[in-house]
């Protein structure tokens, strides 16, 4: 279960799954174990607030295309998820903490019916890349 600095709700859900693995490395006393199991998601958020403030929010490389969005009709009633051929795609920037400069983008294309996934990498998102 990968949480990547998620909020207290996901961490609260993950704690019972994680504890057995952590306790194989570092046993906990019974009181601490019980506190971890009953801690609220809001308390987790409150404890993590000062730590999370040191890390930047995720960088988004997607820009809203309001100009084209008005001119390209999107038809959602043509999807048939019960047969192969209807896909979802997503890109990820492998840029570290800055979108400046040249870097690789990975693209993942997934067929909704079968779950078949294809991955590729592209250098930049520009015509010259």
C-alpha cells in the first residue's frame, strides 16, 4: 500500500495492515500499539501538518485547455466498456521538483475492459522533443 504523504484517513486505514510488518523489525509495547490502532484520522493530520509543510505539493504538468475545450465536442455516450478498445491514458513527468528543462514523460495507456496496459516514454512534450 503506497500512500505518498496522503492524509490521515488513508493512514488510519493502513496502520492495522502495517503494524505486523513493523513489529517484525521493531516490537512495540502494548500501550503504543493500542494507541496507534485507535488514533483518529484528524489527530494523524494534526501530527503530520508540520512535517508535510516542509515538502512541496505535487507538481502538475497538465494545463487546462479552455480554448480547445469549447471547440471539440466530447461524446461520452459512445463508450462500451464491455469490449476491448476503449482506453484511458495518463502521463507522468519524471522531472524531480521542477518542470523546467528537458526530462522524460511516461505515458500509460490502459484498456478498460481487459486491463491490458501499454507503457512508453517520451522526451519532453514538445514537437521538437
